[in-house]
C-alpha cells in the first residue's frame, strides 16, 4: 500500500502521532499493519483508503504530497481524534521538501534515495555568533541549533535502545519531529540523516528484501555523529556538520566535454532514470542526469531521450559516446552540470577511450584511483566533498567465482591485483547481470573497463562499462546487451579462475567488534547486554594487534549490560546516552579500519596469493 500513498511531510506525521492519546499510541503499530491490508484507490489528487465497508480515509495531496494534518480526513465516528489518520501518515512514505529553484533542471529528482538528500532546507541564516563582533573567533552553533541537535541525539539513542523491533511508529514520529525542527534551524545534514533512519526502519519492519542492516548502521551513526559534532564543533567543522541547504552551482565558463558512458539509476524509493558521465579536457569528471519517479522502466526509456543541456539534440546514450562544447557552464561541487537559461551546448566530436584526453584516466595507478574513490565513498564523508567513486582499469578476465552472496567475475589488473567485478543492479529489466555472466564465459579476454569502487578488504568493483570485447566502441553494461557473437573466439589457455584470494579483513578479528555493532541495531541495547562475558573475544582481538578494538568491544558490552538500582533495589532507567556514545565510537572506528584495509588491498606491494598458472610478473 505504501507505494500507492502520497508522501506525507515529516511534521504532519509527527503532529498526528503526538496528538494521539497514550491508549491509541499503543495501538498505532497494529493500526498501521491493518491499514496496509485495506484496498486503496486514487481520485484525482486524493488517495482513498477503505478503512472498512462503510468508512473511508482520504489523503489530499494537491501538490504531490500531504502538506498538513487537515489534509488527512477520516470518516469514522472518532475522527479527527482517531488512530486511522496517524496510521495512514505512518504508512505513507516521508516527503522531502522541494529544493529551491536553481540550475538543477537536469535532475527531476535526486540521483539517490530522497531520504538521504540534504538539498531541501533553507539557506543558513546568520547566527548569534556571526556578527562583526565575533569575526575574530570561530563560529559555534546557536542555542536553538544545540537544542535541535540534542533532540536528534535523543531520538537516535532511543532507536538504539529499542532496536528495530521496538522502534515503531511512535519512535519514528519522534525522529520526524526532530528532523523537521533541525531543518527549521538550518541543520540540513542532520535532518537528512534522521529521515534516512526512518526510511530504513520502515523498510526493516516491513521485511523489504532490499533492506540491509549495514545501511541502517551507517545512517544511525551518521545521525548520532552529526548531532554530537554540532554541540562541540566550530568554524569549518561546524559548517560541515550543518551541511548545505542545497549544493550551489558555480559558473565554469566554456567546457569541452567528452562522453564516457551512461548508467541506469534505479533507487529504492521508486525513482528511475540515467546518469551520463563525461570528462573535460583536463580529465575532470562531470555528469548529466535525468531521474524521476518511475523505476527501471523509466531508466530504459530515458536513455533514448534528449539530454537537457543547451541546444544539444543528443540522447543520453549518444552523449556517452560523443562530445559537447558548452558555454556558460555551471557545475555543482559533486560534478553535476547545470542546465540554466544561460547554458548553451552543441554537439562536438567525442574521443575513444584510447585517445586523449580520456586515455589519461586509465594511466593513474589503481592504488591512487582507489584512494580517491574511497574519499568519495566514505560512509561518513562530507556531502560537499566532491570527487568520483569511479575506477578505470585494464584487466584480463579470469572467469566466474562463487562467493557467499552469489557469483562474481574475477579479473586481473595492473600489478597482478585480482579484482572482483560484481553486478551494479540486479533488477532483471537491466542488462547488468546477463552481461556479467556472459563475460565470465570468456576467460583470457583483455578489456578496458570502468567500475565503481565497493569498499571491501579486497579489490572490488561494480562493473558499469567496458570496451567492446571484439569490435570498436564501448558497451554501457546496464543498458546495452552483449551477445555471444560479441565475445572473442577460443583463446589460448589463460589463468583459470581460482578461488577468491585470501583477504586480510576476512581473517581479522575486527569482525568480532563489527558484528556486535550490527547486532545492537536490530536487537536493541538489552539484547547486547545479555551476551555475558566477552573476555575471550577481546583477548583474540588484542592478540591480533588491535588493542583499541578490544577496548571498544569491552566498553560497548559493559555499557549495554549496565543497569543501576536505587536504594530499594529497583532498576533505574538505562543510560541510553552513554550506550549510544559507546556504540557510535565503535561504529566509526570499525568504518575507519575497514576503509584502511580497502586502501591497502589496492596497493601493488600487497602480496596476494599467486593465481594458478600465473607468473610473478606480468607484461
């Protein structure tokens, strides 16, 4: 039902839940589940839910989203004080306020899940500390911003205390209220993190197959970490913790752009479209996108629509292999090209991947490319940090290998580094999976590829594009479909596909801390506190040379188990703030170590186990 309901503004959901009586709040989660099984229909801008055979619930969304509590009407006898209105708001997706008009006309919607965006809050206003009299001292958060940050922290800590199963509609409403307040106080980064947590909680509780606990760990750590920083940061660190209301486009004069490839974009929120990557004469990467509600079907259709940039008549597919001459260009910090009225673009000659300036992208050592991509993909990177997560490699295909999560394609890159190539999107409407499996049948094939870094303790990419295996041109692996005739004929025996090489992360006892960090999220603090003695685990971690990790594990489990009693022997409330701080420290530490392991894996000096039949050096 959720996909059929219009999105509801966070403050609307929070208000409806807050107005319920304590008795109805206890019934809210059951009401959400029950309402989800009821039929719905659309009547213009209104969605109607049949509460029962005689009662209807109406959600009015004239602007595409429910913007006020009065826009949700119920026909039952208890309305407007009934549980149905709040249940409908909790069952609907959360609306993200529309961004202010700017040069982002090339994007009908964000290229990622809207719950993660920070582009919808107003531009930060001057604070009490930003006047001339404070010019000599770093700016700090205003009292109102600190109050908002405290509310975000408390709401996030409550999620950790309860776990996924206990974080129902009431807990989510507290997060939504805190997110709304944060946006009013010009804290878009923290507000966006809170909305991400709500979205993932709902996915987890609904049994969404795309949900991953690791995503909720990251979102919750981002929320708690940002809220914590807002209370102590100043100057540039405070600006990063606040985030930007929107990522401004800046003038960039005239640009000569060369197409690289086009990838389909399909988000968990139901958005679909494409993103076309281009490179400037200096090798700088930019994107032109078109993403809006519609899923994979829209992604396939948009690929053959004209690019919204100046007077160019090129489609996205064509631009990925052609060129553009742009004047009056505007570019966002993350490389998106603006399409304002002053931007003019005409079709120009493209360049092959083996010709300048594109060929230079493959000349950078893989270790340097991985370090740059890691700065972009870091779980807690500054949203305005910019940079690209793409990796450009020349590889030799070795064949398919099986992993716990399925099969991947193993390839050998420069420096005798084995790289695992995986599917970018498993949606059957897209060509990723079929193309990867077909390439796996052609061991010994040498390819020039483009992939997206997957942070892991071994070299790993999602495969996005490749040079044609036997002919000229390139293949957009999410849109174009390879045929067996496109593969080279029988080649001389190459390296057989070995089992996946050993990886330091898999054998490192760091996973003992990582799994406890993850266990706390679905199960809550109390479940982690029942683990008992973890001395054996901490000793194993210490013997591996990770004393900090051992100390963090001991402190985390001790904090989870700690419950003080009053003079009469009654249990006192748990220290949720203390546990949240221990959990946050452990989560950020494990993420930092994991990123270090990933960077080390791409080092050509790393001694990988030899591949069967492979020599120590390669030409």
